[in-house]
C-alpha cells in the first residue's frame, strides 16, 4: 500500500529534488507540496498525509511551530525534519514538537528513504550525524528555554516580530488587529523579560524560532 507524503520547503528546487528521489520508491507517493508552514498546516487538514518532510527554518512560520499544529490536527501524521541545521535548539525543538525523525540535507538518498519507511512503521529515526547532539543534550533539553511560557499564538507573533514585521503586517498575516498584536508583543516581552527588538531577535535565534541562515 502506497504511503502519501507532503513536502514542505521554501525552495522549489529542493522540493523538486526530493520528489525525484522519493518517487523512485514505488511504495511512496508525493501528494502535494507546501512553500511554508502555514500552507503545510492547511494541506494536512485537507489531505491527511502519512508523512510530512518538513524544512525547519522557514520565514513566517517555522517548521517547529508548524509541526506542533500539524500533530494537533492529526497525531498519526509522521513529521520528518529535513534541515541544514544540526544545532541542538533545532533538533530538540523538532522532537519536542512531535517530529518522528530528523535528517540533515546532506544525508544520502538511501538514508532519506530509510527514514521515511521507518516512521511509517511507527519507529523514530535520528540521523547518525546528529545522534550525539541528542545524547549530549538529554540533561538540558529545556533548562535554559523558557519559551514554553508563551502560547502558540505568542510564538507565532514572536517569530514575525524577530523577522522585522510591523504590527500592521503581523496583523494582516494572522488576521488580527494591530492593537491585538501590540498586546501579544507586550505579553511576550513581560513573559521573557526582554524589552527591545534586538533582545527578542537574539532570543528567537538562540531558541530556534528563526534562523539567520536559511
């Protein structure tokens, strides 16, 4: 029986390459593609794919936050992170969000297929290249990350703030009034005890909410 797959990456050339590699395996079928996290959530609501191949660092809504919302839609959807980032905040962040696998983008095509088939059997898959990151970080998974104080909406707003969007622009993206966005901004600053855009941006980078190198 074929397994359905959704590709999520903000670079079409990457999606095209993945599609070509994955569909060489006759048991796997790409049913759709998404350019960002928000589009991925909508497609998961509509299509309920078996597996989502998820980029981690995307503008607007990153892969970590998108994964959380996808798992809330359907816990049976298996998300595999496929990223250029091996830093622990991204790896740990994706698994805490509910991902079933994590691969680096320089992994072989054979390892990608192995990971997909593994998660369809309800098995977690961790690339050998990053397994040491998880082992070294077990004792400190959330020791210095207080972003769990933030609501889902506040984390979305924080990402958009750190990416340089104005309250008006954020409101248009999230269908909120500028005043509501300003309330979220104030709450975020108070919860994190950070009161400048520079500090919020540094925090977002440190905790994998945004990446300066996408």
